[in-house]
């Protein structure tokens, strides 16, 4: 099995040289616990853990998977050991949980967590969901709820889930049929229904599983506004915090998946014996049957959406790093321009080198986009300048669908390209990239399909608050271009970026006209929404990568070609040039397609699309 390697240097560059982490570490929430000097130690330490503790279980989890026996789901023992190691040694849920005294800046936590996700994607979901569930309880639960649940979730004794999807209510969460019936205690409800595709819904990682469940109380309004949110432990928690009796939560099976085979995706029945209890989170339904359950759950969903995009990046990056090292050792073929030279490593062939540079460019561009989003979230959540915090919140909300969707769609394509670099052996299970390809595909579906997030972008994020946050987002792009358009050596790249920015502004205006004439142009809104998202994501990530290239160019100017980091900085510039000159022009093409508004997909008879 190939050894795990990761580009820790790029993570250090982002935190130490690109983002304003001094600002983040100076925030009241963090200044007593973290400082710039911690970055190097934390990243180095977790890289070692990723290599020595986490990556070795990845293949085993894929080969063994989860076992379902009589309602019990068992993981490979190595997964349980690794999960406990991370949680008990402070590298797990505690550092991202709002209820933790050791809460890290998201930028720092996510930098080290990226390596753990890359080392074993299936394991990371258990930690992330436990964190998200604890954050829901912290934000919206009572003091008593926090006392009962959070500490045990953060130290790994208990795990957490998010329960939305049902057999007949997938993306249409408002069609949920799970019910909540009142009891003599106004905070306790009887829960009855079924949920499916619940990651970690039943697993032997911990003593208890804390399910965050959407259910409709009696008299609840139809649709999503009638859903309440409930804390439903697998085993009931007594008033003194001890475990009580089983809470009538039954696992009736797990999904058999093409990838992430050690990530248990369960079908759960709540209340088969009418004895499942849930603790109401927030206020009961109002006089019109409206509850805030889905609005509260969106906090966890948005965390999971960003986490899903970041998971996709981690897997894409790992596949790229494996492919690059394979290409340096695989001897095959002769140079096209000098065949007499003899056989050479395939990295010297033009197309292999192109594929590797494209993977590098996409990985670093997506990573830059994601970490800019984490920076916005740190300021939005913890900044004392509330005007700046509100602005950052708006920018982060715009980035959320881009991070989730562009990252996961690009990861699928780039992981396939990593297999292409390997050639035929990449298609075998002897090399790690085939597993990454199987594991990464679900991420464009998890937490809402790409189309759902594209509609979120064009239907909500571009239009919220009368379009002001999106106007701010566009203004930032325009100001960056104006400030740096004359940067020495980057004229072509900034010309492309400026052209792309104008194209996105034009798309914004086109979509405003579609909404203004929805009766006649309404079908065009969903038809082209995914392409709009791609345009916005490539504009932002291309700009972020060029911004990093400017930093790298200054470093080279300062240190010279003889510096030990010269190759890293030169590679950063090459990646930015490739993205700007080979990927950004795609936006202008997509903008033309949107303007042309071809409706053949709408006009084509449905019967013509189905065979048999």
C-alpha cells in the first residue's frame, strides 16, 4: 500500500502567509488559547497522526465495511480505536463545537481536519456529525440539554446524527411524515416514523447516539414550516445524566454503497413500540402550527454542506498527490521531442504533466475558496465589529452553495483524472485512487444535490436582502481586479479574470430579468442555474488563486530562485496561471450559453428521453 502524503506546506501558506490570521487569533473567543505560533505545531502533529493512525485504517474499512447483524451495526475494530484516539486526544469534535472551551478558529481546525478527511473519508463523517449535533444543542437547547449531552458528545462517549430524509421525503423535506405526539411533560414528545440514509444512525462507536430528528407535531402546519426539532437519544438519558432504557429506536438495515463502505448509512424506525421519546428543541408550534425545526436544523445542514465540500477537496487532493508521486516513479515511453533519450518517468510526458498541473490548479483554487469561506465564518461568528461580521456572514452564505457544489463536482472529475495518470493500474484496487473515486462520488449528492444548491444560489443567495450581499460579493471581485490589474507579469491572467467578472455581472442581470418575467422566462431559471453556480465558483476560486500567486511572486522577488521554498512558490504561480488561462475562459462560454437560452431540453418530449 502506498504511503499517505499531503501538502502541509499549502495549508501553512494559507494560514501563515495568505489569510489575515492575526485578526482571527486576536478575536476575544480565541486570543487566550491560540496564536500564530500554534499553526506549525498543530499542522505537523496532525499530519503525523493522519499518516500513522488514520490512513492505515482506510483500506481496511473499504474492504470490510460495516456489518449489520440483528439491528446492530459493527465497524472494523480499527475504526473504533481511531475514533476514540481522535476524540480523547483533542483532535475530534471538541475543537469545532461551540460548547467547547477549546473551540478553535474554523480556519485552523479545518486546516488540520482536511488531512484527517483525506486520510480516511469514512471516519471523518462520524466526527463531523457529532460536532454538528452538539452545536445544534448548544445554539438552541436549554441549559439542561447542554449539561446532559454536550460534554459526553465532545469526548467521544456519545455520537450524533442528523435525521431528515425519509423513504418518501428526500430533498422535499416538507413532505416528512414522522410525527411528534405530546406527553404530560411539555418538553417530551413521543416520536413515530422512519428515516433513511442516516450516516452513523446505528454504529458501535460509542455508548449512545444522539439523533437530531425533524418531526411534525400534532396540529403542525403542512410543509416544512410545520416541522419541529427533537433530541432523540438511542438510549434514554436520565435526569442525572446516566443511561436509562433503550428509547425504541431501531435500525432495520444499512445501505450497500459503491464507496464510503465503512460509513454506516442506516434506515431507522422511531417508535415501533410507541415508546420513543424526544426532547423538544426551541419553542412549540405556534397558533398557526408553525415551528422553527427546519430553520434550526439549517445550522447543522449548512455546517454539513461546507464540510461536504471540504471533504471532497480533501479526497481530490489526496488522489492528486498519489498520482503525482506515481508519475515520478513510473518509467514508460520516450520524450516526444527526443525519442533517442530512452524511457523516462511519465511525469516528463506533456499530457501527464498537463493533467497534474490541472489537478494542482483545481485543488489549490478550491482550497483557497473554501478557506476564504472559513475566514468569513470566523469573523461573522466571533467578530466584535458587528457591521463587518454581518457583511462576512452574507459573503459566507453566498459561498456555501459554491463550496458544496463546485468542490464535489470538481473532485469527481479530478479524481477520475488521477486514475488516468495511473493508466490501467489506477482502475485496479491495488492502488488507492480507485477507492477515492468511489468514495468521493456521493458528495455531489449528500446534503442536497448540485441542482438544489444552484437554485439556492440564484433563487435566494443572489436575491436576499434585495441583492445587497451579492452586490458586496461582486464589488469585492471588481475592487480586487482594479487594484491588481497592472501586477507585473500577470497581465493576461487579470484580463481573463476581468472578462469573467463582467460575464458574471451580465448573468446576474439576465437572471434578474428572468425573475421579473417569471411567467414567460421561469423555466430558464432552473434550466441554467447549475451553470450560473459554476461561473460564480470559478470566478471566486480563480481570483483567490491569483491573489495567492501575487503573494508567491513577492516571496520569490524577496528570496530569489535559490531559496528552499522557491519550487513551492513557483508552483503556486504556475497553478494560478493555468487556472486563469485554461479554466476561467470556460465562464465566458457558459455566459454565452445562458444568454442564448437554448430551450431544447425543455422542448424535448419526455418520452424521447426514455428507452424501454
